[in-house]
C-alpha cells in the first residue's frame, strides 16, 4: 500500500524519546537524506538538483533539534515550528500555529503537512509529545501518551496510530521506519532519518 510520507514519534521500545521520518515517493524518488549537527535534510541526489524547479516541496529540513525538543515534519514547517519553540512557544501551540498558517501543500495532490515534536525528558511531569496534520479539510494536533509511540502519514493513516517502535538508537530507528515492523507494509520507500535521545540527541540517516 502506498501511504506517502511517514513520521513517527514518542518513546521507543527502550523508553527513549525519538522522532523518525521516511520519504515514500512515486514522482520524485531521486532524493537522499543528509545529516548535520542539529538537523537532517531531504535533498535531491547528485544529478537531480533541477527537480526542485519541478516541485518546490521536495527539499526541506525533515528533523531539527532545538534545545531539548526534536521536531520532525514533511516540509518547511519543520523550521517554522522550531523557530516558534525557540522563542518560547509551547509545543502544541507551535505545531498548531505552523500547520494552520502554512496549510497543506498546493501541489497536484493537495499533499497534507504532517509534523511532530517531542521533548528529551523521561520524566512524565516534564515530558511532552505531539503529532499533527493539516489537509484540505482538517487540522489536528494530538498528544501522544507518555511511554507510547505513534505514526501518521500524508495519504494513508491521516490520524495518529499507536505503533510499537522497536529500535533503540538513531541508526536502527532510521532503518526501522524505512522498511521494518509496521512500516514494511508501505510501498516505495526512498530515504529516512531519525533522532533518539539518550543523554543527548543523536541523528542518523538511511540512504539505501
């Protein structure tokens, strides 16, 4: 089944906060994920740089770390959410504001924007985790329960679904969302990335 872009967040099977993201694509498969100190970015592969002139939505920061919060999304809303959190807005409001103001992508498919954010705390009183979507008929920002993980996608599961995220570090998490567990059921994976908190946030990518 083709479900489009996928992201997941919450706590993994080792009770560590995480975010993970996968590009699934029928139209622009020639993309990769690059890792930087505090972010991961989706970009065209070498030789396909001109694809961004065909579709402006295919290149963006997919993961960004701001202070103790990891943000993940399928578009430029990653940076907007990160900026709002950086100036003191809480996670829920930063996500709701950014999804509402940026709206769904105005491409041929009215592609929804999806996003999530999670704090690095393992303390239930300080822990926050939200996942959300905006499409052409709704906006939703929902809290993920402490100790749980959830995922959402652009075309298939457009509501948060709980999932067993059985990976313990950034490297295995990037691979897990690419083609393991529940995510093995979804077609046309292209590239993926993840960040996991274990004393500090660590980012890794998977480019098959």
